[in-house]
C-alpha cells in the first residue's frame, strides 16, 4: 500500500522542518517547500529509508509560481492527504507609526496570501476525494495583540479566521481543518524578525525555557494520529513560563 502524502510549507527550518521529519517517521511521503534549495537537499539526507521526498523551491508570495508548481505536480504526488501551512515569519517589531511598509507587505503577502495561494492549489484535490487534513500554523499572536506586534498579529488573526472559515466550508467534504497556535518557540523566527541581529534574537529566549520546534511537531503528530471522527480544531501551545503573549516568567540574572 502506498504511503500517505504530506505537503509541508516552510520546511527549510524550525517548526516546518521538525514537522516534516516527524511525519516521515510516521511513514508519510513528503513534499517539502521553501526558498532555500540547499536546505531542502540537506533535509532529504535526514529522512528514514523508504520515505519518498519531493522538494519544491518557490516563494509562497509568487502566485504564478505557486499555481504553476503545485498545479502541475507529477501524478504520483498529486493526491495530497495532509497540508501543513507553516511558511511564515514576522518582519520587524515596530510601532504602527514608524513601521516599514515593506515589512507589512512581507507579512501579509507571506503569512496570509501565501497560505491562501497554496491552499487554493491543494484543496480541490481534497474536495474531489472527500478526504484530507489541513493544519494551519497560527500563533498566540493570532489570539492576542501585543505592543509593536500590530501587522504580524493582524496576519496571524487572519490565519485564525481563515482556519475557522476553511473548517466550515470544507465540512461537507469530511476534510479536517486544524489551527495550532504556538507561543514562543526558539527557531530562526526572531533572527528573521530582527533582520539577522543574532544578539537581539537570542535575548527573546533568555531567562526561561522556550518551546522547541519538536514540541510543535509532536503535537502535529498527535493531531494526525487521532481517529477519523476526531479533529483537534484549535490549540494554543505555550511554554510553561508563558501565560499570555506578554506575561512570561523570567529568571532575572543578577
Ligand atoms: P523559521 O524562520 O525557522 O521558519 C520559517 C519557514 O518559513 C522557513 O522554512 C522559511 O523558508 C519559510 N518561509 C518564510 N518566508 C517564505 C516565503 N516567502 N516563501 C516560502 N517559504 C517561506 O520560523 P518558525 O519555524 O518559527 O516559523 C514557522 C511558522 O510558525 C510561521 O508561520 C510562524 O509565524 C509560526 N510561529 C512561530 C513561532 C515562534 O515563536 N517561532 C510562534 C508562533 C507561530 P525559506 O526562508 O527557505 O523560504
Ligand atoms: C510568534 C510568537 O510572540 O513572537 O508567533 O508573536 S510571538
């Protein structure tokens, strides 16, 4: 019997890569995507034997590319069972009055429109087959707003709304739609947010134990191994030290 197929966007690092590897260990064949081709090649070398992997290099912002690549998958890769919409980032952490429009464009184009473009390419196959599962990686920033988080929070609130909307519209087709909303996870996320400033990025995770990407991957694996009649619809996952977007119990180093 052939393996199920999972497509994971943003599998070049962090949560996406951990999810992809964990799904491979569960026996899924993988389609992994991202802009950094070499990272995807390195990733393939980590896969268990017998797992097939197709890597696709594109920017989720590029609607034409998304349609061309995902609309013309080789036949043996065309029946996608699981879509993990993970690709995304924050760009900047600035008050609305001084924020950069190109950062705003990046967050809305990647986190919201990119997720829509990918979903639009994959959902028709799922509705035709009356089966499938979509997991959208949202954020605590999609449940709360915090100072200077303005547009990133708006983009993740949009992901939350789209997750709920997808669940309703895809309900007649028996397609599971799940929203997983992490709090602070130590990945390349803050490095991207602070434009390569490693010093500033590392301070985000100091003084407490943040989540790691594998914590989210374990939850994705749990969600995907529930029986057919169970959907883990909406889940906020925080490090124990975090009570809300801004309430974090930190050890003050003297
Ligand atoms: P990383 O920066 O480690 O990973 C981001 C991934 O998204 C990379 O694989 C990157 O690939 C991909 N990506 C970014 N922009 C694009 C693009 N334009 N086109 C295609 N792929 C893109 O961060 P995380 O793993 O932490 O983030 C993954 C998701 O989790 C994001 O949606 C993020 O918002 C969310 N999240 C993260 C939290 C955290 O604290 N880390 C908490 C809550 C949610 P490449 O650069 O190769 O294109
Ligand atoms: C990432 C977590 O708190 O930086 O979505 O917004 S946070």
